[in-house]
């Protein structure tokens, strides 16, 4: 499969969908969270899909420090993300929900609170689906975090953060072990002449990124 180009944004892209596709954007990454103004909506998902854009999603609230992560938080976030995907968006089975680890964690952080968090997500998915989870679990984070969680089978997919100074990130990028990779922020001009501040992303041409469209 070819490498495709995309972007991630924490704001609604409905009115820009056609313009983004015209600028050779293939997919957009949007959010699930407790903040409705940040979240992908059903209307937006339909507009993006109708414009020919694929969609990816990431759950992110406060995952910027080790104290946020634990099993109970994983259970809560996994359940909330699953319900948004299944009941609000109709996200197709087999696609991915990424969960953000948005800092540079130590290996001790990854092996203890972060692993407990992702174990909680997995259990929440199993509970929500009666043991037949519809969605794949992905991690957004450093190279070390992505590599470790995948090796320990706590995540199936990885989205490598743009922060090249994070532990293991340069090696992970060089190895092309990621499903998605994020680049440094940029601005793109859209149809109304304004600029959007976004983070560019790309898929790995040898791996699925768990993206989707809806009807």
C-alpha cells in the first residue's frame, strides 16, 4: 500500500473537508475526549468521508505526566472512547482508537503506570463488546513507549510523536516500525483564504494505520 499524507487537528474540519482533499490530504486525525468541542462529531465524520478523506481517532485528555496513568483511568478512558466510537460515530469494526501518552516517559513509567493504563483499556474494550472487541488499540507517543507497548502486546498500532528528542524516537522512526508518524506543526491555507495550524502526519506504506470512513 502507498504512503499517504494527513494531518491532525483538535478542532472541527467539516467546512474545510473538500479543500483539504484538493490539497492532496488523504486523511485526518481527530479526537475523542471529555470535551465535546474538541471531539469528532458524526456530522464531521460524514463530511470528511464524503470528501474522500479517511479518518483516524485518538483519545487524549490529560496524559502528559506519569501520575495520570493507572488501571482505573484506563478502564474509564477505554469505556468512554469505545462508547463514542460505537454509539456516537458508528466507527467501523477493525479500525483503531489511539490513546495518547503525550510526554517523554521513562521505561519505569512505561512498564508500570502506563502499562496498567493500557491493560485497563483492553479490559474496557472487552467488557463493552462482550469479549469480542471491535476496535484495535493504538498508542501515540515516544519511540520507547510505542516499541515497549507493542512488544508487550498492550497495543497493536503505534503513532510516533513529532518530538524527535523523546527516548527511542529517532531509532523508531528510522526502523519504520510505526503505523503513523507525526511531523512538526505547520500552517496550510484553506478555501476561505485563512490558515489552519495543524500537525502533518503520514502513514507507513507497509502497515495499516487503522483509518476508516463512514456512510
